């Protein structure tokens, strides 16, 4: 069966979400609508709608005009077994001591690696993206220094692969939060699939706002693999919720954005411990210095 996508770009986050909500009233209605920031500094956002039946091009043209968006680009998507396709294309990933794999590659896990099972149907946060890989490598490097912190949180956890990595090698419960309830459901399913029930607690949370996360502070390590804007916005909360001498591992940062993120975190009491890049993405390990 052929399905369809309709894509447009629009200036600003609020406008993008307003358009996405309006699209839900279309007939035929979309099966899903996504909103994504275009990370090129332009301020543009992409709005994508997915349809089983061919969408009404005239109605989409009206919606784009009303919301001052670019005209929608409508495309047909041929029917495929997308999970099998992704499984073929996503090979296992090694990041220091960690080995991220799908269940279709379970027979390939080396005995000397820490295994992290993330199935291809939940592809965001599989370890193939430079940000997730960078965070895992940064965490591995931190462990090599003897880090053995007891209080760890994963803010904007996605699949919870970072929280699970910490739970696999450290003894205490790791908290994983995400603003998206669907992501939290995915994270919780991954926790079960990795046999980590009781070791990773997944909650719906914006930053440190959830009581479960706020009450467990101060943290010895916080992962935040999100985007530049939210990272900068979280800097004061990071300073309040990370223990003196504790660490943050930050990613979701384009290389050209890294200096700005570093500057804001230095202003909030952190020092750079390690900075690395994978293709266009930077990962930062920073430590909270003692108050002067």
C-alpha cells in the first residue's frame, strides 16, 4: 500500500506547533504529524504530516498560506517493510566498552563488551547518531578516570540508551526523563528488554521538573543529549542540581554551536573536561567547580 507525506517549513517553534495542530483537522486526516527544528541556525522548523490516503493538496495550500509557511511538498511513499530495512542498514555500534545492537544481531555481541539492546523499530537513540555515540564514548572515557558516581540522571532520555549504559556499569538506580510521554514508554520498554527493571526509573519530565528527578539531586552525573537551545536554557538548573565536582555530558550540539554552549556553562560554574566531535556534532564533558 502506498502512503503519503506532506512537508513544509515555517519560521519559529510556536508557529510550527500551531500549524501541526491545525493539520489534525484535515480530511482525510493525517495518521501522524511531526515537528522538527532545522539545525542550521535559520530559525526554521519542518512540519511533516503522514497520510494513508492521498492528502487534499488544495486544503494543504490553504493551511500553508494561513500559517505563512512554505507550500507543502507532497510525496508518495512506496510500501516497504521499514523495520526490516532499518535492521539491515543499522549495524551494531561499539563505543568504548559499550556495544549497541538490535535483537537481529544478538548473536554478534562480544563477550567483553557491555551490551545495550535497542531495536531498530525504535531507531532514535540507537547509537548510530553522532550525538548518542559521542555521549557513550564520553561516558566510557569518564569511567576510565575512575568515576563511580551514585546519583545519575538522563535528561531528555529518548530511548534511555545513556541511562541504561550507566545502569549496566554502576550500582545505583538511574533516573531517565523525557518531556515526550511516548519516548518515556519506549524508554521503559527498552529497560525491560535489557533486564534493567528496578535499575532505571523512566518518568515524564521537562528537565529537572518532575519530583522524582528534583528530589534525587544533587547529581554526580547528568546526561543531556538534546539541542543547543534547551541545553542553554537548562544551564542554571544544571548548576543547581549537579553536585560540586559532578559532571554533565552534553550533546545535540552542532560543532559551530559548541562555543556558545561552553560559554554559558562556564558562566554557570562548569569547566570543560573533554570536548570531542563526530562529523558535525560536538559532545562536551564538563565538571561543576567549587563555589569561589
